[in-house]
C-alpha cells in the first residue's frame, strides 16, 4: 500500500456545512473497521500531539459514542454523540458534540466508496448555524484533521502484516466471545464430541505449550472451564505483545516440522492457520443462546474474523 499524507480536501457546500474528502489505498472493509472499532480508533484518531486516551463505542442505531483525547500539557478534550443510521460498510450518520462547546452540536454523515482498491471517505458535517460552522473552521480543525488522517493512512499501510492481521482476528474473536451466553459454550457442535468451549480449550492449551517448548513462556490466565472468553483474551493479548515487539517478533524459534521460524511467521502460519482449519468444521446451527436464537460461537467468533483478515 501507499500513503496519501496531507491530501484531505475541505469544501463548504452550504452556509452550514463542511465536507471533508479523503482517499486511502485500502479496501473499504478495513477503513470501516478502523472508523468503528475502539481497538483501532485508539491508535489513529486525533493528531499525535493529542491522541485518544479513552474510546467508548456502542455501535448500533441509538447507541452512544464518546472519545477523550489528551494534549501534551495533560489537558483533556472530549466529544460525544449518538448513532442515527448505520449501513455497513458504507454509511454512518451520527450526532457530534464537542464538550468544550456543548451548544454547538452537529450531525455527521460519513460515506465510504471503493474503486480499484482505493476507498474514499466523505464526511459531511451539518452545523446548526453558520456561526458554528465558521467557528469550527477557525478552530484550526483542518491542520489537526490532516495529521489525524495521516495516522490512519499509516495504520492502513501496515494492515497486511501478521501483527495487524492477528489484531483483527483476535479482536473480532474477543468481541463475539463476549457475546456468548455461558451455557452456550457447552452445547454440542457438528464435530463429534466437541463443543465451542473445546475449541478455546484446544487453543489455550496447545499454543502456550508450543511456545513454551521454544523458550517463550506465556502466563496462565483464567481457566477455560470458568471463563473461556477470558482465557482466550489472556492468550491473544500475549501473542499480540510478541508480535508488537520487533525484537521478539523476529526471534527465531523451533517451528517443529517447519524448522526454524520467526515468532511472527509461526503465529501467522500456525496460530492463524489452526483457527482457519477449525473454522471449517463448524456451521451456524451448532450452538444456541439461552434465548433459543441460532448461534454458533465458533462460526461467529472465529469464522467472521478469519474470513475478513
């Protein structure tokens, strides 16, 4: 991928509107995730001198969001709003209030269009008055916005690395695992003798042993019997930390039949490969929530994650 630093365009379609247009050399699905998932937003939203330190997102129509940024002097700035419309993965309409000027709220309409691998983000900001719009422009928003989009550009530019692929897989796995009702983990699955809990148990039990044999110890977390989602999160966080540390990621270990492999390639080949292999053996009717709705923790937790890496 390539970056397009400093290329956002700001126009004024009407006396109450600001239109911000910015293109990214990345698929729309990746840009959509970066715009809507806190684990990504925390890594790019805001210029580097005033990054996010908190990000709460209830991503559904009627759900609320709130971002808190902190500048170099320790001052905190916050924004909040409510989602009015969501059309995944192409359109979001939400309110936005900068808490420093609580009476100057606006409505933002974000749209994504993709053509030949380039995704264009258009954000139309509708203010209540011309004065509010002009105040927004005069605040220096364009400079901060350019730097913010540069950071998003840089994040998207490394999206194909093993560290970022794993971050997306693990993040989606965790999101879905946290939605599973406790009793659903023990419902029977199409694989003879397996339950959804068994899938997590296999990963949490086997992966640390593999790395331990290679001299990399992973700390034990909650037991799969008591907390399968927590057990997975503990493992995933440690694997992500290995990938995010350049010295560890490039360290060579015994990859078994594959011979010497870096930690990065081992996680990319074995851990992600193991998830994909297990995914193929499940279907959407495997398990059910307590409510009786059709729900497969494995398909929804792992399947969607692997297919969208």
